[in-house]
C-alpha cells in the first residue's frame, strides 16, 4: 500500500527557503542540495523544498501547509505573535472558522502556511 510520506513545496531558491523554514519551525534540514532540501518531521514524514522545474507538469501548483497547535485559541494567537515577530508575511490575521481559531502566513515565494487547532 502506498502511503504519502513527503510534502514538496516548490520554491525559487531552496537554500534561502530552507533558512526560512528552519527558523520558522526551529528545525534543521536532514538533506541538502542546491535545488532540493528536506526536513524530517514526525514518524518518517518529510517536508521538502524544491526549486526544480518539470516541463511535463501543466496543472497549477497550489497548496497550503497546515500546522496544528494544541492548547486553544490563545496558543494560536501566541503562535501568530511569535511568527510575526520573526517578520513572516501575514496573509490572514487570526480569526475564528468553523474548525476553530486560525491564521495564514506566507513563505518568501508566497506559499501558504495555515495554523489551526488540533482536531
């Protein structure tokens, strides 16, 4: 059975984006090349940053990483304050949705990162 074990985020500069994600999540890359950098997350799941281009893919590349935070709305708001203090670009300020408190920021390439409560 095939089980997803990696999320690839397409970026313009893999090393620069790796620095952004390393600081944002307080983690270090596990694998680095000039155009591909990956981070080991939990239980064999990887976050990869790739600046490669494929001539065979024609569909738009759209995605949103979601980081879940335990502890209620006050923890979501604190995460927002922590990240904005690091200079992260805000896309949506903290607000309430049907699933709970949430906000969205962007990486240097405009890729979206949503913070939401643990289900």
